[in-house]
């Protein structure tokens, strides 16, 4: 039988559409980065920070996000514009969000913009595993499993403006969590490397920490400042 070019083209289109649909419905990530940030290092930069409208956050690490990532180091983003952030779905979590996931962006605001960005950019890429409420409650729950500030302080690493070795910071977090963290630094306004974010990896179901399949890139100085907040 001779196939007419038009029907062949239609067939190709249908097969392509089908594989796209299958891909988008299945899980397109392998694990999560659970990222916590030190507010002192966010604020101690050229751009500075603004405290949320609810007041100065606690002197503690705050959640930045729970980011789906792939084992090859790449990550999906902005996966479902059809399910934008809806604050009414997490009304029962808002008081925990304010204390554990504070925004520091300017101008001062209540945090909904930050949380909405995290959901729209990252959370929509793990919807096959966690719906919006599950995404935020999972991150809040992960924070209760490891007290990073306590782990550092127990190792004599205090947010008092002193410099600490990168290896001592990693060891302290590994000792308390059982898993090797990734440390991200930023620069203060005079160019000193400082402890900015701590990454731990989480299995794709969101239920617990795992060893990281791959680490982000970038590096801290060997000695990093832990600024006061
Ligand atoms: C910060 O705390 C550490 C650990 O207790 C201590 O060794 C260091 O001298 C302190 N630095 C400042 C500037 O107080
Ligand atoms: C910090 O400054 C150094 C050079 O002083 C630069 O190489 C590095 O990229 C900066 N890091 C960040 C996170 O901006």
C-alpha cells in the first residue's frame, strides 16, 4: 500500500504528541535539593534585604526551597502554568511558613510572592508526587528533621562574624544529618566569602534525606564567614 505523504506527516505528528503527553505525565526528576539559607548572609550583601511585614525573622536558617533535580545535574522548571500558586490551599500552613520560610526580598512583603515563585518554578515539576499542599508541608517537615544551626553551634561554629573552615561546616552537618551537604557561599559587600545556603538531598518521594546523586557547581573559599543575624 502506498502511504500518502500527508497521512505520513499526520502519523508522525500523532506519535510525537503521544510521546510528549507520556513524558509530561510521568515524573521528570530524580531527587530534590532541600535548600536552607542563612538570613545574615542574604542580608549582608550589596543588594541587602527587607524584613517581612510580620517582622524580623528568627536568627535561624530558613527554607529557600525544595527543588526537583535530575541525576545528570539538570533540572525542570515552570512545569505547569495551569496550576499556579493558590494561597488558599495552604492557609493551614501559613503560620509555620512565616516562621520557617521567611522572605527577605524587597520591598517588605508577607512572603506570598516568594512561596508562589517556589511553587510555580519548582513545585509544579514534582506535581506527580506532591500536590501544592503536600509540597509545602513536605518542606516544613524536612526542616524539623535536621536543626542545622544547632548542629553547627555544637561544633563550635557560631554566627558571630568569625571565619570557619569549609570542611568543618560540612562535617558538622554530615555528623548531625548523616548525609553530605553542599555548601553555597555568597560574597559580602567587601568581597568576603560567607556561608549562604546549605543543600541536602531528598528522595523523589520527599520522605527523607539521601546522599546527593550530583552536587551543584560553584565553590566557597576554604575559609568562610558566618555573619551575625
Ligand atoms: C565566635 O565564636 C567562636 C566559637 O565559640 C569563637 O572561637 C570566636 O572567637 C568567636 N568570634 C567572635 C568574633 O566573637
Ligand atoms: C565572589 O567573589 C569572587 C571574586 O572575588 C568571584 O570569583 C565569585 O564569583 C563571587 N561569588 C559570588 C557568589 O558572587
